[in-house]
């Protein structure tokens, strides 16, 4: 459904994405994890056309969207859900996701569990799973809560300094010593 191949993106002279390869198949949940500044948000914004990919290719359902205008990309059904205080608290998760399908500020629309209490995080991840299962909605989940994201994901990618460093099933990445050490509180579940 979404194939990102060798994508490079820049902010001025700073190379933020350095040859990123990532694939999201129809109907699956794919987690993208990494520390602050790893390039996760930049990758999402590049898929949506801002910043524009300097090199590489982005395919959505087999169509090259690398050079499409942002409004054209949104019309294809690619949307970002806002994070933290940028959601509408009186709306359901689905309604917030639908609002994300409209054209909005693309500088901060990701990480659904940011700043939430643990019980709310559990409810958010349950809602994402339910939306995926009931409506067959494909999800690229960008999240710093690596444990929850990888438990939910069919597959996952680990991003560091603008590159994909590791990939595998959610279960494989949860068991990976490097991932456990770096993202799962020093190896604790």
C-alpha cells in the first residue's frame, strides 16, 4: 500500500532522511519507533509532501506520489492523526483520525499516546487495533512508547538519525537486545 524507497529529505542544508526504505502493506499495522530527533515526524511529513523528498520514491497503492502536491496526497486518503494537545478531547479516536484527513499544519501530527495516563494509552492502542480490525484500516503508527507500539504492530521499523536501522515483526523487535536496551527501559518489559 505504501512503499518508501531510498528517500532523502533536507531542511535547508541538513539531511534529515538518509535513504529511508519502509513498506506498509494493506490492512496491517506497522510501527515506526525511535528517539526524539530520529526523523520519524520528518518521514511522515515527507510522505505528505512537506518537506519534499530530494531523492528516492514514495508509492501509494502503486502510484508514485513523490512529487504530488500535499492536497493531492490528502485526497488519496493519506492522513496524519494529531498528537498530544492537538487532538479534540470530546471526539472519539476515529473522529480525530478523520479530522487528520483534512489539510492542517504538518509540523506536529503524530504520536497518539504523548502525555497520556497509562490507562488512556491502553485505551488508545485498543481503539487503534479495533479500527484496524473492524474497518481494515491500514496504520503506520509513529510512537515513542516502543513497548505498546511493537506489541500492537504486525511489523516494525527502528529509526535513528534519519535511517532505518532495524526492521522485523513486532515480536521480533520486542525480543531484539538492541531494541530492548535502547527503547524498552534498559531491557525491562
